[in-house]
C-alpha cells in the first residue's frame, strides 16, 4: 500500500556519469529538462561512482529523486523543475569486467525492478538494456537512437504494446533502423532543440567576449561543438589561415583535444584561431551573440550521414548569420533563411569565400537578425518533448502537474 501512494515519474535514464560535455549527454539532459518544464514530474537517473555511492543508506534506497546539484545547473542550464537520481555504483562496479559488475546490469537487473519500478509511469531511455528492462517489467517506454548500428532490434521488444515510440534525429538513421527491424509506424524523426535560456539577449556579456577575443581584429567567427576532425575543425584552421584579419574562436572539446588543435594551428602558423575548451551553457549564449558569423563546418563521409544539427538551433537563437557545409542532416534547411551561406564540405577555400560573402551581406546587429530568432522558436526542447509524448498512448502519459 505504501508504494501505491508514491508519486510516479516520467523517468529518463542514461548510462553516462554526469556532468559530461559530450553532445549525446547534453542532448539527453536537455530532453529531460524540457519534459520537466512541461509540468510533468520528471527524473533523470544516471550512474554515480563518487564517495556517496558507498553510503549504506544510498545503497539501501538508491532511487531518491532530488534537485540537481548547483554544478549541474550551471553546466547544462537546467531550469528549476527537473529532479535527478544518481544511482550508486560503488567499487567493484565497472572496475572488474564481468556481467555482474557492470553498471548497465546493476541498473537494469537490480535498481530498476526493486527500487525504480514502483515509482515509474513512463521510461525514456537511450540505453537498449534499460528499454528491455522497462518492457519486461510492464512499463511503457520511449527509445532514442541517434547512430547507425549493425544489430537487429528484437521483435518481441519493438512490437510489444508497451514499446510506444522510437525517436531519431536523422532520416538516414531512421532508414537504417527500419532495415534492422524497427517498425516504421513506431519510429519518428525529430530534430534536437534549444534551451530557452539561449533566447535571453546578453549584449553586455557579448561585448565583453568581443573585447576579450578580437585581439585587435575587426570580425569574430565562432564555432561551438566537438573538437574532432570529422566536425571540420582541421578545415576551420585552414580557413583561418586564409583570413588573417578575422579572429576565429572554437568553444568545446576536452583538454587533450584543445592541446592537439592548438599544436596543429601552431604548426600551420595560424595565429588567429583560439580554442577555449568547454564553455558552461550559462556562458555560451553570450559567446554566440558576440560573433559576426557562426561557423558550422563538417567533413563529408560516414559521420555526415547521421550527425545531428544540435548546435544549429543554439546558433539560430543568437540571431547571427551562419555559414554551413552541405551535409545530409542540414539539407532540409537549404530552402529556408536559417543559413546565410552554404558551401561544399572539405573545402577551406569555399568556406573562406562564404565567410567573406556573409560579412558583406550581413553586417553585425547587436540585437541579431529577427528572422533567424523567429524561425528557431519551433525547435524548442519543450516543443520536441510535447511532440514525442503525443505518440504515447494517453493512458500511459504522465500527468501534467503544473
């Protein structure tokens, strides 16, 4: 009887420890945050391996939703409604390699049926094992899958009445999932979104960024995202080398990646590109608003067939013009005003020409270009969350509390 009185949540689960800067983690936490912003009792569960994981009370009661730590709030720009549930994973979990000491197994075989199940109305997961655990324990589920994988989806899971909908972010991945057994009627493609805090204009902070970063140059080109070759960072260094009077800035990447690209720029004698490393989400909107142009380079190849344009929507909230490469996941925006200039991938000269063109056609506006800001409003994380829930059987949907 006691369990029957407990509040049942819309429970999101990811297998990554938090906080992490990786794009897939940012995507996951924003999806959960948006559901909470809709007024639904939402909990983001994730493995935790810190000292508190050894606390006997935490082990006895591992699922205790609470407010996110202040560190998470500033790291991801959470609003004030989302709860988090760090699931304790003390040693030897993930330290000794075996099925029984794997955090995936502990979460799905122990924590879920014995501690989380009774307080779960609906599961939303990127982890296939957690999806299967939910189905086998009688809980409706939403599954997100954003990459190509050469595996068949078990028909007894994807055809189960409790398997509500699968969500991906690229048409190419959708086709791949169908080929691997996902029923097309249960599969939707939805873009990622933007955190509504990015819509707040911060002209003073933007001016501070420009003063700090321009180093005497007239124009500022900003890139935000992963620091990896396939993302076009090598191309961007070559673009900077062709445009010495423009300051280029890259936000993102871990310490090792930043060091690698700083070294590469130095070897190429390109001194007008700066690598800032990971920028907290509370500071990123003002950096994007500080730019004359936002760069969205990308290389051709396998990764271009599934990469999701998450940063595109953050870019658009700034109202600043965007130069982008023509990759499959962006092509549907080709006939809109969202992108100021397009160019082929893998070509620094073409990208440099596009930057020069946009500097001529789109002079900097402190308030941003309103067309871009209006266009992106449809892509809020909250709109995305509501759309996903519309595919869930009404009886399975968690109630809106406020």
